[in-house]
C-alpha cells in the first residue's frame, strides 16, 4: 500500500496518466485521423518533456541537498 501512495504522490506518474488519458480520449471521441495523430503526438511530446524536466529538477535538488522525501 505504501508503494501505491508513493506512486500517487509522484508528479511524473500523474504526467504519464494525463498523457494516457488524452490519447484515450482522442480515440473515444472519434477525432478524425489527421487531427488525432497530431493531438496524440503533441500530448506524448509534452508529457515526455514534462517528465524529463521533473526528473532533472529532482536530480538537481538531490545533488544540492534540498530535496524532500
């Protein structure tokens, strides 16, 4: 149960979940193929950039010694 709490507190996990939900919503609402491809590609790119940015920030704070657990 502790692992689930840790996962739900993770900004990276929520960014991945939001990206996945956007891609699912595109399929559910029958967005035309051309637009669906652009939306999904943009969502994945932004999600990956956000996750990467959070990771770099966490690393910098950990190296500096200011990261909270």
